[in-house]
């Protein structure tokens, strides 16, 4: 117990020492007071003993801040100026021959041409108002003519693009919502130039005029080309169906005219067909019959196209 108490009391000063003189580490400059000797034996061979001692200094080490020497600091400016007084700013005198620049609001004002030239020099040539395709951007929609005044409605002029419009059907349709029924109008319109271009469109709106305009726009987006011979008839017979509606189309001799009814007749006349036979089979729905006619026309091909695909002259098709 006496040896252990002495060891604990002297634990405040420790250092590390080995048997080799070259490996000695000293933590403090104070002399060593206590040494501990111990050895670990795990094998039969003797292991040289190692002496370990640690020492700690009881006085804390203080870090002194780095201070500059008085000779390195120039304090002549503060010797002449009172820090509590007012310091007046004295600007440097300009050199001889110095002319101050004019103020921005002085001098003659620039013209619009000079301002435009300056902008073009910085940002490039100004926009002329015409797009790459040659259309005027200030007239965003030449088909729409807006009238002035607050709350004025848009007035649309008739489109003059070579296509004629014909209304096939206008019906009232309702939509049941939580608050009741909403009434709308559905219009079916066929447009064509009577030179082989025809299209069928449908549109809905709260007013009849708006529904017809929307359906005409939709028809122009769905134009197809009708193959015809020099006698204004079909090159061959064809059948088409759309939904429950079926349409049969047959070519006719010159002078026969268009023998068809309903939406089929309107589609053929707007396409420019003068001699043809048509028959509605199945449903009598106007929209489905018009679209079935378009499907039947899309199945037709010209004789020259078939001869080109087969790689033979057109005269050999009838041999």
C-alpha cells in the first residue's frame, strides 16, 4: 500500500524512457521524480525490461500575443490631428489644363436616328417587322379584325384562302354538371377547293357562329387529296367505314353527275368530283358518314402511282 500511494502521489510528473538511449522522450524540463519499471512475459524467452515515466508541469503555459515594435509604426499623422475634433476634407487641386467633362443633361439632345444608330451598333440591326417567311408580325392574325372599345367582341372576317365552306349539320348538345346542364352547339363543316382538296371538321361552342368557325378551322387542319381522272371521277371503286357507318363509292361515266345523298354528296362536291356514285350503308349519322367517305377516298390510288411501285409502264396495267 505504501508503494502504491507513493506512485499515485508522484503521477503528476511522468516521462517515457526505454532501455535504448536513443529513444528518450522528455515532456518537461523538470527532473524526473518517479520511475515505473514493468515487463510483460508471454513466452519462455526473457524480454528486456522497459522503464516508463511521465511528468506533467503544474504551471499552465501562457501564449503571449505578437506585438509590433514601436519603431515599425508610423504615428506622425495622428500626432498632428486631434481625433476628437472635426476633420475637413481638402480635395486635390486639378492639374493645369484640366477641363471638366460636361454634365449628362447639358449639350444638344440626340435625334431619334442617332439613338437608333447607337442601339444598332450595340445590339445589331433593329427588327423590320417582317418575319422570316415575309409575314408582318404586327398583324398577328390577318383573318381577325378587332374593333376598338371596352368590352367589344372580336369580329372575324371571312377567310379568303381558296376554300369553300359548307355546313353539314348543327346540333344542340348538353353536358350534365353538378349545377345542372350546359348547353352547347356542335357544328360539322366540310371545306374544299373543288380541285381535289377536301376536309371534314367538327367543333363545339356556346354560340352557333363560334362553333362553325371552330369546325372550319378543324377541317382545314385535316385536308386530304382526292385522286381523280381527267373526267372528274374516281380511278376505281372503293369502300370505307367509320364506326357503324359504311360508304360505297363507284366511278361513273361523264355526264352522270354526283349520285349520292347526305354527307357523302357534300364531301364529293366540295372535293370537285363531278361524276360518281355513292351509297350510305349502315348508320345514318352525318359525321360518321362524312368521315367514312374520307376513309374510302384515302384508299384510292392513281394508275401512275401503282405503275411506279410495280416498276412497269402504265400501259401494261390493263394487259
